[in-house]
């Protein structure tokens, strides 16, 4: 079923499948054969087909019959159908024409076309030959332990290859397989002519498939590196001493019975020379129902095709003479947008919108003209986005010229301001109605408009000049200097221009004199902008920094000042008098006062001072000088507190249950606006800034990328779609819960946790939707602690299907990957056992199928995700700590590194997590690169699909699971769960663009 029947699916009537493109049509021959035929008119001709290898030199000479009046012409079409330029190789004089030593540019099927010059006709004879090209030398090639490589052999079909393979180490590799140009195995008989010895492998084998690139797979099944050398020689098939004759009369199409038709209609085709067994073509689509009425008429059913097309009749000898652009094929118009999803959020100013269509001549999305693939079915448009909601609508024209307009909206894309990755410290620039936010993981400073909440990137590696890849920790505003002071673990203290975003190192490293700090965190600045104070987390010292010179002096800590030492200081502000600093220590849950002149330290509020509930992990503070109080952001307590500086008493200002509005997720920074009685709180998990009325505790999300109602997925992990594609199941690892997410809205509903649904403890490590189980009941299979639980998708009630209470065999601790292998069997990965088990869900029985004692190959360390390969012939397993993807034979347990451990090329594999198959490719979540990779399931080669610098939209930070976005009309997106963002993010499989679909 399509997953958006209401808003995404735009259908005028049902969709017809798109035809596959056909290859060239003509009379096959082998170079070396003689060719003969007769041309009746000067605009007619014969086409002969032959297979050749790139680099072959081809000769052909044609002569007209001396008794006739034919002046023959020769043309050569390449495998792509394009005519080859023969101007340097062709000679023609009267009744003779010849091409000499034409280098053939590609491996594949060529078409030699013989025609008559205008006004000439008669018989002809053609001689052909080819000089085979040499195969390129294969340089010595390294194969890592338990890995495999393939050698590409471009060759014409029917050729044979002589092979000599030897290894430098004296050990012989295995030749595993030979794949034809369609990637299909050739079967075992091809290797019958090969012999193996301790010196290598020799012999000859035949290429019995079509022309193209064959792939010879070579494996190293040892624990050592192996380097092999290879010599290949190509041998062409010999031509029989026979003449290929085109003697039958050419078919001629003169007219068709109608000028418009739809797929499935039967039409009549008129002309001459139609033979029994003839075929009918509409453009590149062949009719599957043809009836020969006579020499001058055939009837044919119009196949699935569209547009103004030529119609041709092809006789069994391959001759064809189509009538061009004679039939307009149209039908029920259908347009299926596939990306983006129905509702989504992005911070990008443009988005790749794509889908499929039928019987559409042109299409526009919000006025942007879409481009079509060669099949005229798949389309894409790069659409600019305005701030706020963007309703995507379609306009266009059908193939018969009928316009359609204003269809939609099929999706609503909300463009927010820049969405931070992990907003932490915040400082307010109240005269300009804005706040600045430090985004450490995003390596950026954001500017947030406090009037409308719109955020922009003020400074990053791509915005502003100066040091790159900085990681801002804490901020202070030097209003007199027009700059933000920012601590950075790598550079020290930075000054960031509030207009340009340019970055300058003010103190740290080689800038400024004095003792060096370690892990600078909190920062404060005096009113004149001459002195800053920096707290060092490692050591607990407070430094004074001369902002003119960068010189550093310890003013408190160690041997300077008396009083309790400050352990791991983070937040820091200057007090109202300007003579002391208020410093926050998350570890001791205490606020200290530090006298600048003496360095003496005094506890202000904490475990031993002040009344009221003690906060959980206070991380940053802001001063309300008029009321002599502090506001404290409590990260783990998920709350905002106030502290009376006179007494140290603590009062809850805002959290869940105190104050209305959207809830905090992880408050990490706070700033104060005394004129409005507002606190501005940055939320590191919610990726937003809240405005909090301190009198009531009411919260308003100013800068947010929230989508959907319900509980926020603080740590989204595993994913599954139901069988309709309308509901997403998502696990939350921090809450040990499973949620249902509506695709149409992004709304989240709790399905199961420790108190919802019966069946005991729930700790979801993996999810798999099981449709059509016993009794026709669909259930969600949840891998939880030491069990597999069948979970009712309505009530959340859980039944143990396999575990200590059901089934025999090895208990599976913390199953973190599940792959269905049959109606009632699954494969399960478990990092705790470093292996793969098969589970019978009917009996609950468990069997180890691959581990360090079962099957050959390198040991697993922490196997994670498991899927069937796109070809369905094996399984692919990610190993997070081994930084590898394994290919697994589940029957034998044998495994080898497909990617990683020296296997495959391209982007480095670093902490691989989820896998999913999309067509003949595999998409993998790669935490180390903060994105998704494309993985070739045959070679292990990797390219970046989406991540920093690739694709637009909110960047993924910590992608975990990844699954295909379901649709009966094709897959243009995958869905990934981002643990750090707590979001479900759809990723366009063509462009890498990202949108949030629930958060």
C-alpha cells in the first residue's frame, strides 16, 4: 500500500509500469562473416549486429553488384546507439565503400548499417574482420585477510580468456566466482578448464554471456595478506566460413489505424513485407500481443509506453523500417511525489523534491520545472524554500497536451532558522533583541532573534574567518568591543565579531603570556571590556585575561586565595558589584563566590548552604542583579531554578509540572532579561531556545525544530514501519520504551514501556515488524534484554517468543539486530555473544549459526545490524567496534569482511550501525562520519550519501538505525533515528537532503 493515500498520493487513475529500454535490433553476425543482401530503394537499408570489445579494430568493405546501380553506404552505431564518426577511417568511390581499422570505443553490441545512396538500389556484398584488443595488464593486487577482490574483464560475448595467476607469497588464492555483465553467477562449468597447483592457477574459460564487463572474484581465506599477479589474454570466437544473407524483403510501415491510443488498446498497422513471427515496437517498448493479418497488416496491443512514438514491424531476420512519430500514446495521468514526506522540518533554503509519474509531458513543483530521467517516469525539482510553511503543489501538462494545475499540497515543508546540533551556553544581547548560542557539536555560534525566534549561523567554519573547527563551550558578551568571548578547549579564549562572525584567538596557546590553562570553560567580562575571567575545568583555577595583550594571571585556585577548592567549574558570571565572580561546579552541585582581589572562595548555595531541593547537575547561571538572585540551568534535573544570593535558598522556577508550555529536554544554558522578567534557556537535546516567564514558569519555544505532538524521543534508536507504511515504531533507549509515530503528522504515542502493556520488563534493543503471524495477527518483534518479545501493536502487551522462559538453545543477551529469514524464523545479532543466532519463533528454539566456533573467517566483536543482501543470496552484518561490514553465509556460518579491514574502498567505516537495502545498493549509518554511506554490496566500496557537506537540511549527529521509506512506487528516501538529536530524519537517496519528520 502507498503510505500517503490522502495528502501525498496524487493519482488521476491507476499507474502503469514503465517499459524497459530495448537494445539494438538487426541481424546478428560474427566479425569475419561475409554479409549479403539487396536494397530496393535508396532510403532503405539493412542492419547487422556484432559483439566487440573496447579497443578492437574493425574493418568492413562493401561493394554493389556490378550489374545493378547500388552505391552502398556504411555506418556504425556504438553500444549506446550513437553513430561513430568514421570520417578518418572511411573510403568510398562509386559502387565501393570501406572502413579501415576503426577503434571501437566500448565493449558491447555494435550495429553495422548498409544503405544505398539516394536513387540507387541493387545487391551488395560486405566483408568484415576484427583485430582483437589486448587486455590491460593486471598490476600486483593485495587481498587482506579473509577478504576478496574482483578483476574486471571487459569482453565481447562468446570470447574466451586464458588466465595465469600466481601469488608472491607462494600460497594460492581461491577463484570463487565469475559474474556476467548483469552480475549473475556464471555457474560452475566455466571453471572446468582451470587447473590449480602450489604455484598458482592456469587455464582457459569461456564467456558465454552477453558483451560487457565480466567480474572474476578472487578470495584470500587465510589470516595473512596475499598479493597475486595475473595475466589475461582475450581470444575472440572464430567466425564460420558462411555468408549472412539479408534476402527477405524489408517490412514497410506506411500507416496506423489511429493517431492516438492508450496502453492496452489494439491498433492495426499497415504496410508491406510483414512475415510470420514478426514483432511490433512502439518506440523502445515491444508489444506482447501481435497478430499477423497478412503481408500488409498486423494488429498489436499497445504496451506500457507514452509520448509521440515511432511504430515499427520487425521481421524474424531482424529487418525493420519504422514509421517515425506516428502514434501518440497517452493514458490515465498519475503523479506520485515520493520525497519529502507529508510534513517535515528543515533549515535549508532549498530541497530536492522527487517522485514518479505516468503520461506526463512536463511537470513543475511550485513553479520550478522538474527534470526527468531517461525513462520519463522519475522526476526531480530543486525547490527554493521560504521561511515558515511551504506547501508544495504541482502543475503540468499531459502527453496529449492537457494541462493540470494547482494539484496539492502533497507536502508541507516548514523551514526554520538554523537548527543547532547541541546548543549549550547562551548569552543575551538585549538592546538588539537577540541571543547568541554556543553549538559545540555543530562547531558554530548561532544568533537567535528574540522577537520571532528565527536563528542564523553567525560564525562557523563556513561563516566568518579565523580558526576552523572550533568547539565553543561558554559565552560572554563584550558589548563595548562588539564581540562575543568564547572559551574553546582547543584554542583557549576566542573573540567573535558580532557583525561578521570572524574569529580571533585572544588568549591561549602561543597568544598571550602567563600560565596555561587546561579545559577552559566558564567566562565572564567586565563592563569596560578590558578584562575577562576564565574558569579552567581541569585544576579549578580562575584566570584573569588582559584582553589587550592576552596575558593570563591566576586569580583564584591552587595556592591563590583561601576557602574550598572549586572542582570542575563551568558556568561563571560577574556579580552585580563587579568585584566578585559567581562560579558553578556541576560535580559538587555548588555555587561559589570568588573575590577577584584576593581569590578567596565562599560557598553560596549547594549541599551545605541554603534550603530547598538540591539540583541534579547545574551547568550554567545568569544573574538578576536587581533581585540579588541567580538563575541556574539544571541539565539532568531538566529544570530552571533560582537562588537567593543572600540565603542560598533554591526555588524551582520551571520544569515539567511547573509552568505551562513545551517541556525542557536538557537545559544547558540560561540568560536573563530583567525588563521582561524572562529567562532564555538553551536546550541541548531539544535543539532550541526557550523563553521562560520567571514569575509563572511558563515556557515558550522560540527557536525550535519540533514536529508532532506527544513525548519527545530524547534518544531515538531503532525503527520499523508497519505493513501500511502509515506508522513508524521507534524505540527510546533512555526511557526503555517503544512509541508509535504517525507518518502524516509526526505525532508520537506511547505503545509500551515498563508500565504500559503487560508482559514484564522492556528494554528495546531491536525492532522488526511481523505481519501475518499465527492467526493473521501482526506483531512487533522487540529484542529486549535476554528475550524476543512479540508485542501487540495496539495494546503494547508483550509475549515472550524466545528466551529463558521459552525455547531451547543458547540464551541471546541483548539482541541488537533482527532479520527475518522465513515466515517464522529470524536471525539475531548479539554483541554480548559476539555472534549470530537463528531463532524459530514458533518453538522459541535458538541455534548459533556464526561465531568464533561456528563458520570460518575473522571473529565478530560487536555485531549490530543484520539484513539480507539486495540479491538475497547472503546476509550483511555491521560490526560497530571492528569498524567493518561482514558478508555472512548463514548455512555455513562463514564470513568475510566486505567493507573495512582493508576490504572495499572509499569513505572510512567508523562505528557502523544500521543497514538497509535500497534497490541494488545498501545504505549504512556511519556514526563516526555523522552521516549515511552508500555501500556496494558486491565490492564493499563506499561513498557518502548524506552528512556534513553532502545534502542540505539538519545534519545527522549520531545516526543509529536506518530503514527504507516504504512506497509501492519506488524508494526515494530512507529514515534514520538520530540518538543525539532525538529525531527521526528522512534522507533523500538521490541528493542526500535531510528533513525532520518527527521530533
